[in-house]
C-alpha cells in the first residue's frame, strides 16, 4: 500500500502486542533487545497511523498514544543506561565531559579551589612571619 509515495507495510487483523511497556522490565535488557523493541514499536506506530488515515476503529486510534509513550520509555531507558555507563567509565579520570560534571552555579564553578585559596606569596609569608598577630591577656 502506498501513502504519499511511501511504501508502508500492510497489517492484517494480527497486531503486535500493544501491552504498556514498563520501564522496570526494560532496565535488565541488553541494548540490542531494546533497539529491536524500539524498531517494532515504531513500525507498529506507522501502521496505526495508516489505520487512522484510512478511518480505522476507535480501539486502534487509542493505541497510538500507548505506543508513543512506550517508545518514549524505551528511549529513556536506553539513554539512562548509556549515561550511567559513561559515568562509570569517567569515574576516576582527570577530565570529564561537561554534561557529566556537577552543574552547581556559574559563580561556584569559577571559585578558587581550596588549594588555590591556601597558596601564599613570598611577601605574604614573610609579613606573617615577622609581624604575626599580637596576643593580649584580657582581665
């Protein structure tokens, strides 16, 4: 079947399982399985959109939302696991990508480090040594 010049698959009464995908079930899966599931969901969404254009049943139209949300869940899990793996990889490295660094605020990010704050010039060290704070005994 052709719609606007694109060749789309024709689906019969046998539909793919449109059960609401749960994120906790997705977390244990491997990336290949997740990508395969994502591809299946996208093809199913394409078929549901074809049914919508051709005037399909109301049950099919309501499935569109469920499939879209399932696609979003699969993508979310893929991205979260990817970010977690990157965090583990860069854990003990000297430099990290900017999106893995702590956000905080711009002012805090530009503050001197505790080490930099503790550094003193030769002149300052000499002045502190020669003219230290006086100690007074108060009655």
